[in-house]
């Protein structure tokens, strides 16, 4: 038998990955929490977390246990809601990046909210954090661009977008109908910070093409990147779904790979009915966006 108190404590710990903050949230002492999680790991026969440098992170088994714990808690709360009020009040949790919310998911979210099938809770995370939120059960669904499907994750294709170069109207490259990578020789680019997937993809493509470039500014999020382009700081490569501000022009970059976005969920998890409805709405609107 799994001790449900230990399981609930581990779920809280998984949200903080810090014993001091998790113990404070649970109103218990840090040694007591450490003991509960240690006993849970011993009872299950698995390692739940590990230290990576100065921080703690869940192991793959820890992610599965956290997801199970959230599912147990969610089902319990839903059962009590139905028992006391005749219906479940549990929210559907969706996790995605800022760009996905701004440019891809708006109509789907609006359509789901209009149905009032369930409350909707939205988390804004980058791709890796979105996948983690789904893997640990913090979110029922996620939306992220993928090159491959991670273990334990089921993915449904939402839509595909191409890459474009955005420049001021007066920029010399604005006169071209489409851009080749060699056209970016010596360019000053507005890019995300080091290690971000978009920057890594772009840097590798330009390196392979023998193109020299330099970062004009490091910015997180398409909106901020486009803002700096509008200020004349540099030019930027962004997803074609982005709304291009007045005064700027977009040109296709066919040599760069298209980005495919997916709706992701846990492969071994059972989606609540409302989460299934949200998934269907998002996929339907993703297909409609693709036909534009």
C-alpha cells in the first residue's frame, strides 16, 4: 500500500524541488518532509530525485510517481465535488509557451471557454518545462514544437509553421522576395539567449552554410524580439505565425526547417473528459490555422 500522506507530500515537493520551500508549503518541518519522501522511495523501491549541481531534479521514476500522486489527488477532489455539488469543479490545465498562446491557441482556447465545460488553468512555460509539466501531471495537456517524441509522451500534430526573416521596411533585404542563408552574411540578429532551441537551430544552420553573424541583442519571446527589430537594433528569424508589426516586412527562409507543433499528453495517463474535449478543440483549430 502507498501511504497517501507521503504521496501528497511528494507532489508538493515536486512542485518546489526544494525541501525548505516545500516544507513551508505543507506546514511541516524540513526533517519530517525529508523523512516522508525517503520512506515513500523505500516503499516503492525507486529513487525519486537526484542532485544535479546545486539543484534537485526528479528522476524518470520520480516524474511518474508525481504524476500518479496528482492523478490520485485530482480524482479524489473530483469525486468529492460530484458527491457534494453534483459536478466536478476540477480545472483543465494547459501548458504552452508565450508564442503558442499569442499566435496559435487563441481561437481554440476561446472556443473551449465558450462551452464552459470546465474551468481552464493556463501555465506559461518553455518547451522543456512544458514537457516536464505534462510528464509530472502538473498539466493535462501541453503544446510545444518537437523534433521527436520523448519517452512517456503521446503527441498529436497541431500545425506546422515555416521560418521567416523580419526586417524594417527600409532594410536592403526587404527588397528580396525570399531570403537565402547566404544573404545573412554579417547580419546582426536578434536572438534568444545561449542554449535556447531556436538560437541553437539558427546558429547551426548558419554555421553549416558558412555564414558569419553576430547577436545584436538577446531577447526572450517573439514579441520582444520583434520589438527590437522595430527599434532598428537588428533583424530576426521568427515563426511565420507571428504577427508582424507595422513598419516591418517578413520574408520566407525556405532553407530553414519548418517547426511542427504538437499537443502532448502523458502516454500512460487517462485524460479527464474536459481535457479530452480541450484536446479535440485545439486540434480542430490547429488544422484550421494550417489551411490559412
